[in-house]
């Protein structure tokens, strides 16, 4: 009997431990399944967010037919005013393009690479418009190369070259710059032109020859009646305002019929 009781107790003990182990395994399995479901949900959510981040801007902007480029507004007082079709051709810009697919910075840089444009601003006006604000270079002289009767280029105050057909040329006759040997000669020539234009309205420069290095041979008209030739030094440090004042004073005081003045030596004027 003792042996039988002992055997019964052992069987009960094994049964209890087995039930507890099964429950532990079951709980562990459920937790693993739960975490797997959560992980899968997180991966799916991240994937959906990634798709949304990539696709949503396209749906809202770059692939939205409401934002197709159809109108161009140009704010300019020079040559490019009302030149929409010509400017679109120069920029290789096609109507119907989505506004948000256009590289605005690149478009602005391309505009400013046009020789007659000094500065440009580009902005989008929703839903379908591009607006250009253009500041054009002001023509101050014509550059004549060789024996051409037409200017090869138009110069602004700093000597920047513009294509004649794209420069806003008024009816005012521009000074001629001729016989240029190299580009460095343009700076003193344009400085003299601008100093005369801004400070000496009685002096009208008609032509500057750059044939001889180191000097400007200038054909000008004083008060619309006295035509003369004046030699100026061509140097970046030359004070052309001073030389122009000396020239004007000499013309007024001399009362002579001098047609040629030489101002290449500071402090002295010779004439004949």
C-alpha cells in the first residue's frame, strides 16, 4: 500500500508541472505573435508614410494639372517689355509645363546671362503664371569693329557688351567707340563718357578712338557749335572730371579757334 501511494503522488506532481509549462509556452507564443503583428504593422505604416511623402507632393504640386504654366508677365521698361514669345524661346520654356517642376534659380540665372539684362527676379503666381521683373542695362555707347557702319555691340556704363538687337536703343545718338585693340581699353573710355554725361552737359562726346595704347582720342562738340578733337590719357587712375573741367575752362577763356586740345599731361593744355 505504501508503494502504491508513493507512485500516485509522483504521477500527480508530473501532471502539475506539465500543465504549468504548457501555459508558459502558450503565453510566450502569444507574446511572440503579438510582437510580430506589431512589427509588421510598424513596417507597413512606415512604408505607407514613405509612399505618402514621395507621392503626395507630386499629387498636390508637380503632377497637379491646376498648376500648369499658361501665362508670362514681364515687368520691364526696356527692350524685353511685351516680348513674351521671344523670351520664352530664348529660355527654352514651354507653356503647359507644371510650375513646380521649373527650376526657378536656374531660370533666373539663364535670364541674367542674356547680355542686355543686368538683374532679374522670377516668381510663381498661382495657379498658372510666371512673373519676371527685369532690370535692363542702359546703352551708353556703340562699339564699332573694323569698318562696319553698324555697331558690333552696345556698351553700358561699365563697358559690358550687349547684342545690338537686344539693347533698348533710344533715338538719342550714342557715342561711338572705335579702333579697340583689347577689352581693357573700354573702362577708361566709358568712365570719360559717363563723367561728361553726368557732370558736363555742354560737352557731347561723339566718338572715342582707342587706336593708340595709353590715350583716348576724343571727338566732341562743345555747346553744339564747337567741334574739336581732344587727347586724354587712358589710365585707370585718371581724374577725368578734373580734365573735363580744365578743357571747359580752356575753351571758354581761350576765345581761340583751336580745334585740337591735348590734355595728356596733367596741369598743362596745349592746342592748335
